[in-house]
C-alpha cells in the first residue's frame, strides 16, 4: 500500500462549536471493543492513552484537557484492525459524526504525517506522534526481557533501536522525526515511556 493512499487531503477536522465535547469512558470503550479485535493492538492503544494522560498531567493541564489527550491516544488506531485501507479516515469520520472536540480529531489525523499528510501542530498532536511508535517499540523490548520494564534503561532501548532487525516494523525515521517536531530529545522520550508505560491499565 502506498503511503499516499492514506492521505486525508485536508487539514481541518471537526467543528469549532464542538470544543469540549468528548466521548464518555463507556462510549470510548464501546468503540474499542467493537472495532478492535486484536488484543495486541488494544494493549498498544491503551498504553499510548496512558502516556498521553500522564504527559498532560505533567504539563499541569486541566481535567478536560487531560481527557482530550487520553481519548486521542486511546482511539488513534481504532480503525487499523478491521479497516486498514481506511486508517485513520474511518475513526475521524466517526468522531466528527459524534460531534467530538476538533482538537482530539486533529491529533488523531496527524499521528503519522508521512502517511496521512497532516502536519502535527499542537503539543497534543506532536506528543501523540512521538509516543505512537516509541510506545510499541519499548513494549516489544519489555517482552524480551525476563524482568520486563523493571530495571529497563534508556541505553538498552537505544541499542535495540540501532538493531534494524529488532521490531523491524517500527519506523526509526518516524521516531526521530517526531522527536524533532516536538523539540524533545529521543532519550527524554524513551525515559518518559519507560517510567510510565508499565503502569498502564490494560483491562
């Protein structure tokens, strides 16, 4: 599949009058359960949501903003399992039909700029892009370690990043690009993932 086949060909998402409108936890879970049958993908989405929530909390954002960040992380890959050829068009249309806050929708639209053609602009956009690939990579590394996340160090993750055969599907190019767009060194992003991801609620 060519990258351009997923291009959204627009930069405006949602309606400004819907600012503050979010799915309830039950509504978000219903989409997750109905749309995502792959348990590994569900874990990834919940881990990214956890990272987004914790980063927003670290930034001192209010409860509504924290919920926005969490929701963007939770649903960013919602359509990948059953409709990969419509990723992330289908989830965007679903959220627009439900009159969800445009900032959430735009963050999802920009979580893979070279795939969807949407540039990450806000901090939420940039951090979703930054956490997406890195979260999956660190989780893959944890699965090969007898002690999992316990005692994991940044240098260990970086060593695996240099090994192109390990978790080969993870784009090192995207990790570096996301780091530069966010203005946060890769080491710092890795450390944040290591220190927070193990605490994600995967139920």
